[in-house]
């Protein structure tokens, strides 16, 4: 993972985070948030994935149902946020639009 601070003003920072092939998106973003003291942030991204697991919330069971996607995918949009959980650890909430390459 490579990172660069692009802008900083009045306590707000904008970073570029570039993952290398094979790096895990959520693991890298959470690690980056911890290392940089980020407790609240907006996230947006584009790119490609070799495989992914997405999920939907099943209201009847009150659980997320994982859907593994084991193929090359284009990330058309990835948007969401980072916020601190009850344990003061960063949590991700992301939505993605994916397409086949």
C-alpha cells in the first residue's frame, strides 16, 4: 500500500491510498485509519479486484449474507465512510458498484 497526503487545511486531510495487486481492501483501509488516527472519514475509490466478497442485509434474519465473487471485477464506484465503533476502533461501511472486465 502506498499513501500520499494530498491536502490539509483546518484539521481536515485528503489522502490518496493505492493498493498493490493482491492487497486486501478492508484490511489496508482499516490499518491506514489506525496508523493515521482517522476516526471519521469519507471514502471513495475506483480500480479493479481479482475477487471480492460483498454482502446484503437480510431483514428477516437481521444478518449480513455474504456473496463471494471469484472473478476479475472492475470497481465502478466504491463509496462509504470510516467511523469509530463502540470500542474506539475504526469501522468501514462501504457500498460498491462492480462490473465484469
